[in-house]
């Protein structure tokens, strides 16, 4: 197992994590920004107002993109298992 193999494995792991987390994080960011603009325009300073819309938005994203996320994760896992003989050498 060489340094380049370990570095490429770590890079692939980080990229898969970023790709899988990005849709939920972007959705939460957009919903939070819209609600923040609404709160500042109406001067409603309720801190718990953003939680329910964010939970619903992230839930919808996971429901819509969940199968794609699982496919990416399975492909990464299969790649790890197929590269096991190279790790042992």
C-alpha cells in the first residue's frame, strides 16, 4: 500500500461525502436564508421558526435524491471492496 493509494482513497472518500451532503446542505442554506429575509422584513424574531421548514426541505431532498445517494455510496463501497487485493499487497 503506497502513499499515493492512501491519498487517492482519502480524496475519493472526501469527494463522495461532499457530493452526498451537498444537496441537503444547499437546501437548508437556501431555506434558512429565505426565512431570515422574511424574519428581518417582518421583524419576527422567533428562533425556532426556521427548524420546521428546514426539516421538511431536507426530508424532501432526501426522499427525492435518496436512491441516487445510495447508488453513489454503494458504488464507492464496491470500489473499496474491489481494491482490497491491492491494499493487502
